[in-house]
C-alpha cells in the first residue's frame, strides 16, 4: 500500500500560510529547537534557501511523517503562529492520518 501524501500536503499548506519574514523565523527556530535524541537538525545550508514545498519534504525526510508534524506544531507555537498551528491540528484530526500525535503541546493557548 502506498504511503499517503497527506502529511506532506498538510505541512506544505501550513508553511504556505506564513509570510516571508514568518517563514524565516520558522526556519531559524526549527534549526535551534530541541529535538528528540535520535534526530539531528536539518543543516542550515539546506534549510535557509528552502521554499515551503522543499522545507516540508525535508521535514518528512529528516524526521518521518509523525515527528515532522509534531516538530512543525512545536515551532509554529514557539514563533507565535498559533492560528496556523490550530489549522494544522484541525487538518490532522479531520484526516485519516492515524498517527496518534501527541497534540497537547499545541492545544493550549
């Protein structure tokens, strides 16, 4: 069975909501955010020039679908983009992702 492209699509759509300076803030925060021990940050040389679709693809490649969504939500909250985070949460909950995400970090205001 082929993997669903929905997590990647949801990530891309969420990143597309950010204006240019917000996307820069997202990348800087993503580069410096604390990750689970088994994950390494995406190299800045790849991260800095990336557009939304490339960035979403890198998130999935480096962290896997589930953790990419978790990291994205964490970064969005950290840069005060709660509305975008809430849209992503809603898409995840409405979708058939079945990833069992721990969304508690992003549900509180």
